[in-house]
C-alpha cells in the first residue's frame, strides 16, 4: 500500500491555521488531494502538522507536498503500540 501512495501525484489545496487537540498548541491543517497517473485512484483529506513543521517546509509548494506525502505514508505504517501488543 505504501508503494502506491509514493506514486500518487499530490497537491496541497489549502492551508488552515488551527489549534491542535490535546494541548498540542497551534498547528496547521494541510488539505490535499492526490491521484495516480491514470486518475483511477484518488486520495484526499488533510494532514495536521505543527507550526514548526509547516514553517520548516513553507519555502516551496514542493516541500509542503513532500511533507504531506511523508505524513500520509506514516498513516499506513503499523503503530509501535499495536506491534508491541501483538
């Protein structure tokens, strides 16, 4: 599954400054969409990031897309807690 996500063409469609839950403080929601080269598979949603992460990648749209890709890929990896419970 992760290999397919790496091949998606991703686009950041909007950026919203928000307060993150659980007292994480100020953050950013990066709204995105993506599709494969044949436009058969589509993925969209938002990724919450800290303001520090956002500003570290805000110098270019390409850098923000790579941050989104990294965060989306992490969503498909098994949690360390789940692995330890098995």
